C-alpha cells in the first residue's frame, strides 16, 4: 500500500454560537495516499466542507475552533504549526479549489498575473519565469491559445474556463494534496465531464492526493477511489468505491442510493429517506440517524455506535450493519 | 414570532452600540420634553415682561436667563423642542410619502417612468436643497406651515433614490415573481411585499432626515423665512440673539447648544440604527 | 390526448443597449423560435444547460416576461392576446414552482398568510374559517401539518419550503404547473421526497406538468416526453425511453454520455464535447451546435437544420439524421 500523504485523526471542529455549540466535525478520521482520490459525500450541513477548511486551517474564528484531533501531513501535525508556517503550506503543498470559480478569482488582475503571483509566493522564481509557468499550467489544464488567454481577465472567461484556471493555479506549485470542494457543482453537465476528466488526468500525471467533496454520488462513482460518507459531523461509512455502491453497509448510504433516480433500468417509485436532517444544535440521542432510519431499534436510541471495521477496508457506524437488507 | 425575534436581534445589536444609546436617550428626552413642555416650564414662554429683560443665567430664578423682552429662555428652549420636532416629523412624513411613491414607481416600472423620475431626482441633487427651499419660501411667504411644504418638497429625492434601488433589487426576488405568477396586482405587490422588505433603509434615512429638517428649519428661521416671532423657534432665537452676540452670549449659546445636541442625538441614533438593521451597510 | 398547451415559434430577444444614447446594439436570443405541445395530464420535461433558454421559456408561457413573437395557446385560447386583467384571471389555471425555496417565499409572512394570499387574489373563499380549513388541508396535502401555518419560512428546511411553495400553487387549483428546477436546490434525500410528492399530486389531481431541469436523471424519472434545448432552440424531442435509448441529435448523445452515473461498474464511451456553449448574443450561424459538434460538416455551418419527424413522436433538428 502507498504511504498516506495526509492522515486525519479524530478531528473535531466546533462552532460556538449564541444558541449553543455546533459540532460541525465531531471526531473524523481518514487518510489519503499519493495519487489517490478520496471522495467525501454527504448532504448540506454534514460537515464535509468544514472538514476541508479545517485541513487548510481556515476555520473562521470566532465562532469556529478546531478543538481536538490531529492532521498529520507528511508526518507533521498541521494543528501545531504557526500561522506563518501554514501560509507556506497553503497553496504550495496543499491547494484548494472551490465551488464558485467566479468569486475565487480577483476581477481586476489578469489570470496570468494571478497564477504567477501564487507561484512567486512559494517558489523562488522571477516574474518572467513565473509567467511562463502560468502559460505552461494553462496548457496543462487544456485552455486553448494559452499564451493569449494568460493576459485575459476572469470575466472574459466562461465558468468552465474559470474552473480550469482555478485548477491551474492550484496545481502550479505541484502540491502534494488537492482539496476540491464541490468543484463541478456550479458547472453544466458537459463542462463537468470535461473537468472531471481533467482532474483524473492531472492526478495520474502529478500523483496528487485528492480530497473530493461532493453531494453527487455520480461524481463519486466516476472519480473516487475510496469514499467517506458523512452524516451530522461524523463519518458513517468508509470504504472503497466498489464496495460502497455494491455492498453499502450503513442505512444512510443505502437510503441515499435508493433515493436517486436512475438513468438506466426501470422506473420504480423513488424511495426517499424520510424526515429531514436534524438541527445541528439539537441532535438526537444515540445514533444521529435514528430519527430517519427505517431499521432503527431501541439500542439505536440509547447509545451511539462506533465506526467499526466490518471487513478489511470497510468501516460502518451502525449497530445492526450485519442485519440490514 | 420571527418579527419579534428579529426585532429582538436588532435591539440587542443597538444596545451594544454605546453611541447609538446616547443618541436614543437624547431623542427620547427630546420627545418627552416636547410632549410635556407645558407642564414642566417654569414660566410662560410668550409672556413679555420688560422689567425682567436681559437677565443673565441664574438671575432671579431664570435658569438660562431672559431675552430682550424678558421672556424666560429656558422655557422658550423647551417649547422650541416642540417646534423642531414638529418640523422634523411633518417634513419627513411629507418627504416619505413623496419619496417612497416616486422611488417605488421608478424602481418597479422602470423604463420611461424611471427615466423621468431619475431625471427629476438628479435635477434636485444638482442644486443645494436649502437654496431650493429658500426659493419656495420666498414664493409662499414665511411661516411654519410653509416650512413643512418647502422642506418636504426638497428632501424627498434622497429617499426616492434609496427606495428605487431597493425596489429594483427586490422586484427580481422570486417571491415577488411568485405573487405575479399567482395573479397579484402591482399595487398589492408593492405595498404588501416590496415596501415592508425595504423598511430598514427607509427608517434610517428618515431618522437622519429628521435631523436635516430640524437644521434646515433653524437655518430658514434664522434668515427670517421660517417661523415668525414670537414663536420660540431655536433658529429664530439665534437670529434675535445675534445682535447681542458679544455682550449677552447666553442668547446665542443655549439655542445653539439645543440645536447641536438634538442633531447629534438624531444622527447618532440614525447611524446606530443603520448598523443594527443591516450590518452589511457598515462597510 | 388533448393538447392543453400549444407553443408555436416562440421567440424572446432581450435587447442590449449601449453607446452614448442607449441605442439597441444587439440582442440576446434567449429563446429563438421553439414549438411544442403539452398534452393534458402528461409531464413534458425540458432539459438543457444553463443559458439554453429553458427557464425563459417557462416564464414566457406564463407571460411573466413578454415574448418577442410567437403564440402560446392554453386550452385553445391565445393567451398572448389577453389584456392585463384577463391574464391575471388566467393565472389561476397556469402556475409555476420556483427553483429556490429560500427566495420564493416572503420572509415576513407566515406560511398561513402566504397560502391565504393565493386564495384571496382569486377570491376563492370568502369566509375566514373556510380559508383556514383550506390552508390546513393544503398543508396536509403536501405532507406538512395545519400547525405549520402559524410559522415563518425561515423555520423550515429547504424541502419543507418547497412543499409550502407547492401548497400555495395548489391553492388556486391550477390545470398546468410549470416546475422550474423544483428540486435542484435540494439535498439528494429530500429531492426524492419532493419528486414523489409531485407525482402523487399529478395522479390525485390530474395535473399537467412542464418540468424544467438540467438534471437528466430526474427529468427521465418524472417525464412522459422530453425536449432537449440548446442555445434557444429545441434540438430533439421524443417519448422519454425513445430519447434516452435512441438519442439522434449529437448534442443529446453528448449530454447523456456526460452524466456521471452512480455505479462504478458501468463503463461507458464518453463523448467529451470540446469548448463551451457559445454566447446567445451572437449565436453561431447554421446549426447552433456546429462549433462543438464532433460530426459537423460544411452544411451545418451554413444552413439551419429543419425539424424532422423521424418516428412516432420523435423529432430532431440535425442535418445528418
């Protein structure tokens, strides 16, 4: 097995708001190896985005605070680093791309300037070298006429092109790890297909570890190697992508898979998960999913299950995982 | 329920802002004075007693002295609060009616209507509004009632511009489109759905506008175009005291202070309200 | 089946003004001559990527935006000829559900008054008690409870708000509902709840839907027939299984192959389209898709393809079919 680039151990990020404490991320552990893509799925409010900003150490404080755990990057705990050290890591060794490519680019600078700046920030290059690096990166992400495009402003590019620029910028310093938070959600299907293809290519070329956050199980099936399913701040299932879709072990995963309309096959009535995601300020006792779970029994309301390895490389947080289906 | 909790939040934010609380205290104090002036004044503000003329503050029970006609200045200042507040509230009401109407019309219908109203607003902005008011006063003749008309007529464009901007933004909201899709008519949409959602900037502008109107009234009265003697308008009192500005300083200092404190209070309150109602407007 | 809605050669050009005197210097051809029918009791899906004009089409049909030209007939009546008052009455029969459940409810009104307002606009019930009973009944119909009437929109989740929006629409007892991306702002598990609700309501109340969405799986699930739009045109329209199993237009083919399928065992030949959707301001000449089409020939750049019928209920606009 390849060595992990990053290991998250029991990460806890809480938000201290007027009404109480929101345990946005509550004891999350996972690892990502070189050249591997870990998908993190979950619905809004499950803590997947907070996990990513915790890794970048960008949790807004106040009200947020990382209250526990370790983030081991190349063997060193990022949570022990000073802000100055973090600045050297961000954008250089760990990069991030966001959902909205429009707001993440500065409208008053050309895209070449912006890529070159992020290169010069971390690497000892002259302005000219950095600029030619920018052109090279634009080529890599498939932007045609890159030498001309490098002088254009963000508003002159389409959404798909902007996301390519963001990826070019993120990869310009050859990061060990890329955090992609819903990178294709704002894009059209045909453009999404282009970007996903590009991410796969780049992962193979640069051997980057990718953490891909999405709510779209289709995207997961397409690009992820392993998957962590999150619900109410915790990982409820953690396994490789084949197992997840073929032998899902947690009732929430099973529910998600049943509730999406299939493009192929016959059209039975959808089977939605009943109810709504509980308020993060008022989570149920015991298993956090018990109020929506069709299999819930008495024990689920009394005590919260641990994430246990049910077979090699497949962990599930459910008391009755062996009795489902 | 939400209304209550929302106003609770606003009140909490306002309470945190010390300057705003100072402003609020001054404004409430002013209101109480205006309402209860007849009950609390030590002397009748209109009674002329030449034997008491030009008493310095503190003399013979006149806390802030008397003017050339022997009227008690303290009592006159308290009564002056009534005039100032009247002017502020009435002119702002007029200006709000015109401003909201014009702004809503321009913002909601757009096109030619908008072009015309925006043009009108720009014309008003191109001239100093006090000059405009003076011109109107010169035509209508002096007097407090004409002050209401003149100041109301010149102070609406600022509000209209703000309302127009708000309406432009709000009418694109889906819940407005939803009502249109349901078949709701324009009047109802504007009154019931759009205006209540742009109350915050209207309240702020109106509060600041009251201050502006009070200041303008003082100015006009000082020039002799506003309130007429023997009304205890602060501006008029300043004007009367001007002759004695080097010798009987209390005749100008105290009316001046009254105006200053009032304006300061209202502006502090207005600024505080703006921050409390919409934290984003602060930037 | 009876045609409930007939759209013919509908166009909407949004003028672009510029220059010193605000002259018209161009136009966004958002919808450029589309024709289709919606039959009573069916669901017609309208799919396409952002900027293809699908949402504009929905609003044109309801005259929330006034069309540049074309005709829209509802139950045989030309609604573009109606005056403002007649149109307001017409709106009782034609309703719309919006995409964003957070933006489509007035935050200052209770759920009860939001729904009551719909009743009052069309003077449906006079008596206060009747109105209240009806509001409760509507809330229950969409899976909420009467007690929710006293609450405000911000107290509800996205899915619940969408239900409230649906209850408001049902209040006026419409015949056709235009659903504009009704589930795309919702979480996956909630999407399914709302889709099921819409299907139940269609069955119980005999509703007709025009279902506008970008998600092809959702559209396939809910529709009887599907129309595919690209840059203001309908490029292909057919019964859903026919369209998904036998897509004939290169754009439909690419679109279908681009959807990520939630099954890692499925391995497909992907058609990855090159480039981006061109701007609708100066759409390409001839066939609008020719700039991205892997099969484009000379004729595609010159002539606009005519709409061909290639099977029962299957039409396509492509030179190469």
